[in-house]
C-alpha cells in the first residue's frame, strides 16, 4: 500500500509542507496513543477550567492541545498557531512559513463513552509581513488553505487529508507507525438518503431548515418521495467521515438561541477544513448564504452555520433558502 509521503509527492506538495504535515501527524499519533490508553492513563474526565468559548475543558482537550502546540512550536516550520483551546494566536517560529489552525480534540463529550473523537487541522501560508503574534493573518477565507484534514481516533486511527488535489483517506498501521493510503481519490455519491443533524435543537432552527428537515422526515409520504435515515455521532469528525465514506448531508444550522453564535461550529478549525475535504471529494459546503470557504473571517473563533455533503442533497437543502 502506498505511504502518505509518496501520495503527497504525487500531489505536488512542496517539501516543507510535507515535513510540516509529517510533524503534525507525529503529534496526532501521540494523541492516538494517549486516547487509546483511556482510564489506564488517567486521561478521561474534565478539568476545572473553561476554554475561551465557555466550555468546560476535558483533560484530553488540554493534553491534545499541549502535544500539538509543543510539536508545532519546536518544528521551525510554523509561524503561529490558532487553536480551539487557546484564546489568542500562539506565536511559534518567527521564520516559519506556515500557519496552522486546529481543533485538538473534536467530539470531546465522546471521550467518556469510548466513542469517536478526532483532531481537525487546516494549514495556510504565513504572509511575510506578519508578526508571529498577529491574529489578522489567520483571517483569510478557506480558499487560501494549502492543506486540511482530520485524524479520527476510532477502532482504526484514520487520516483524511487534501492538499487541493483530491481527498485521500489513510489508515495508521500501528505495527510500524506509518499512515498507509487505504481510500484514494474519494468521490462522494451526489445523492443520498442519509442526513445528520441534532434534532433536539429543532425549535431553534431558522425557517428554511425547519421546512427542509420536515420534508426529509415525511420521507416517501412527502415531496421527496423517498425515506431518509438519520445518524448523529456528536463529533463532527465522525459524521463527516461517514459522509466521505458513503455520502450524506451533515448540518449544524444557524439557530436563534444566541445571535452572537450563528451555529455551533467554528469556521477556522472545524467548518473550513471539512469544507475543503468534502469539496475536493465532489461535495458542497455552504452556510445557507454562500460557500463556507469564501467566508471572510472576522475573528479566529468565529462560528458559522454548516450544511455539508453530497452535491445534489446540499443543493436541495439550499433551494429552501432561496
Ligand atoms: P468540540 O468537542 O471540539 O467542542 O466539538 C463538538 C462539536 C462537533 O464536533 C459536533 O458536531 C457538535 O459539537 C455536537 O454538538 P451537540 O452537542 O449539539 O451534539
Ligand atoms: Mn470540535
Ligand atoms: Mn474540540
């Protein structure tokens, strides 16, 4: 089976980017090991602290963030990082050529139930003019990303990644520590009969989403004239992984609970990297008002509504917004 390095070379990734990706993945392998040790290593449960988003941090949120931060700071390739678990941008090497945004542990409520979790990341060039502690360089639309992906810590540890030349899925071979290409050139089916949304928030959704999901639930008895199935992992990495494997539509829509939080998911290190992966696999990723990857961020922890998945199904969903 092909190794990650050869695929990255084949896709034309520059050497320094390949080295950065390998460094980042070395950190993810360590997280994978810690996660697998679970209660034996005392890594489960919550801390007493909250992150900038007001969420209680799990021990694994803090550990994963620290592993990624230390590894990237020491690498020399990275000028600065932004993380879900860091209020501000963290300066790294002044001469680094790249910026990395990441969600160190996505789906952290799943840690207590030994269910799917992962790390999501996005890489852009570091502009020459920026100081390492300048957050404005992170405020670029997702179209500027040079690489994005996630590592899923499931029954297997898997990597989905794109450098803009298709989306490929790799599996970590724990016998020698390498990521091997197990699903090259993902192509999402354009149609689906599977959707993914936290239906407990239904009363808070905006009107187009109310009408769209109501029609999905009507199934064969409604205007869609077919039955749909529903899945919710409560970790975006798990839900998007399913979409990449067999198609589907994943939504965390705008809801009216708090106008300052338009949707739950964060643009820089959740929505954008997943949008890049899904678009590279032939799918679509939209906020309901436009392409996610074209949203101009105004702050590093900005949230966006997300509608991501199989092309024709996303288009159908968006038709309710017109
Ligand atoms: P995180 O664990 O990084 O805070 O992200 C959790 C996110 C996302 O992964 C998932 O889709 C969503 O929150 C789950 O939200 P609900 O609590 O509404 O299920
Ligand atoms: Mn997350
Ligand atoms: Mn997280």
